[in-house]
């Protein structure tokens, strides 16, 4: 459906993207000298306007369910602004620091999407490990500033290469992706149906089925007099209904020492947490990929060692050894025939 | 800010799209903003890769594009209420770490040969366009 709030429907997304591209182009200009027009400040304002228009355009395509999401929009603004500054900054070290800002704000976005484990794993691995490697190499390969270096940064860091074609490519990428996501796919704008929610709930209980200790803990919290948990059909602990509720049959101590069966319904808080689900999916659904990932890391380690190692100068003897030839020596009778083995 | 305040801030951020269980229905607006940010980060990373001359910056821009892909993975995973998207982010992290190790090893090697990080120092590697 054509959105009512959209400003330039149906081209609003592309116009907003083009405005953002113009802003980025101005931000890439070399910093203005004193007294000239502040091109970069102008670019920042235009880029901000482009981002705001994009947000309005995208939100206006969604049927109204609650207000504007404040935290995601703020975090997204920080991420995009830091990414822009990273791409346009003259000094690579500062650009790497801005990239850390991108990582932290997208970790915040992960939190709004209930991906708690990945949010903190991202900060630890990206901001903590990978970026430190980058900083280390940046310091290692630091350029000594040559003459006339006032504004900081080397010549090749100050001047962008072919900004106009690059921005055209970036704009086409932006327009294509946003068209695919926000125009062509109506299911993105719909709220989850109750059938989808029930499916997701059943998937969660299926995951909990693999954690018998957690089931027992939850059951004992609800029914402290539990003596034993009974397995149902097929040895299952949980009895999951079609609408996504789970019950456990337990034996409870009765009045006169006998035990009687009782059904305990598990609350939604008994569902596995995000970290448990990620760990379970990792080892239960993708074990081969996990092994492959470790092989990739090992190979990368070997590769880095081989690449970064200082090339040792081989002497004549070592080179002959490597070629499978006999070492040269003066009292070798074969030397008269060229020294071949 | 006290530690209780910080905790409350995290709880506030984490409960924007509804109650703090994974089963809560995803908020389409939060999803849309996430995907928009992901698209923008990817486009900015692409532009950066094409315009920067510093080899380290070029690799940093690929990391930005990987980051955008990770955001999209988590966003779509939330949309389908499935954790597979987050598992793929773990593999993205693996690939990013491997790439950082290899690419930076390569950059150090190239820097030793030419004493500059500019990618144009190696422009004779391309085929001559007549």
C-alpha cells in the first residue's frame, strides 16, 4: 500500500539515499582552510538530513504499531555517523577508533533485538581482539610525516580516489537493497501471526527438551514436593500443545506416603535463554560448520605466520640442499663433472 | 550514574521491542530500523573500500561490510524468531578474525617492500589498459 506519510512517494527512498550520497561526497572533500566555506560541516548537515528522511520513509511504510523506536534509531544514527566519519577520516588510527564506535552501537542494536550473547561477543571479539590487531599493524606501519604535513595524515589518506563513481556505486547498492527490503517484501512490515508465535514457542520447548536438568530445576521450583518426572510418549519429558504451551507430568508425594501423578505447566520464563539457545544451535544444528570454523582459524594462523615472517637469506649450501643437490666442497671428485648428484 | 541505574538502562534498551523474552513478537519498526542501518553501513563500507587509498583502511571497510551483514543476520533471525541468524554471526566473527590475521600479515609484507601503505604503490600489478 502506498504510505500516507511518505514525502515523495514512490521515490522517497531513492531521493533520501541520493541526499545522503551528496552529504557523503561533501564530507570527503579535503577540510576547508580558514575563511573558506565549511564544506564538511555542510556535508554533515546534508548527510544527517538524508538519514532522517530515510528513517521517516522506512517507518512510514509500516502500519502503525506503537511510536518511533527511540533506542534503535539513536543507536543506528550513532552507527551510521561513526561509519561515515571512519570512511572520511584522514588518520587511520582515528578511523579504527570510529569503527569501534560502530561495533559498540551495533552491539546495542543487537540488545534491542534480544541477541544478548552476540552483543557482548561482538564487543569482546571485534572491539577487543580484531581492532587491536588493526591498531597494532597501524602503529607498526606508521608513516613518517614528510614535508608540509600539517593537517595530519599522509597524502594518500587525505585524497579520496574517484569519489563520484564510488558514490554512484554505493548509491545503486543502497537503492537496490532498500528497494528489496522496504518495497518488495511486505512480510517485513507485517506483525508476527499467532501461528508463527506458536511455532516459535514450540521450537523453544523442543530446545528445552534437550536440557533435562533445567526442566527438573524449573519443575522443582513450581512443585517442591516433586519426587520424579515421568516421561510421556517417545520418552519425552515435555508435552507440548499445538498453541505452544508445555506441561510436565510429575509424581508428587501424597498425604499417606503414596505418590500421585500431577501435570505441571511450565511458564514462559522456563524457556531457554538466548545464550542457551545459541549454544544449543551451534553444537546441535551446525556441528560441522563449527569444526570448519576452527580449521579456518588454524589455516589463517599458519597463513599469517608464513606471510609476515622475514624472508631468510639462504646461503649457497642451503640452496643446494633444498634443491636436493650435494653441497659444494673442494675435495669432491664429482665437482669436475658439475657437482650433480 | 549508579550501577543500578546502568542496569536499568540496559534493561530499558533490551526491552524496547516488548518483554524480555525471545518469544515476544518482534517489533516491525525496530526490525526496519535495524535493516536500514545494515543497508547504510554496507553502502558506506563499499564507498569507503572504493575511495580509500590506504590498504589498512580498505580492509577496515570490508570489516564494516561484514558488520552490516551481521546486523542483517540478527535482524532477520529476530524476524523469524530463530537463533540460526545469531549462529551465523559467530561464523562471520570467525571469518573476520581470519581475514584480519591474513590481510594484516599481507599488508605488513607489502609495507616492508615499498615502505608505504598506499595501494597505488602496487598499481603496476594491474594489466595496462590501452
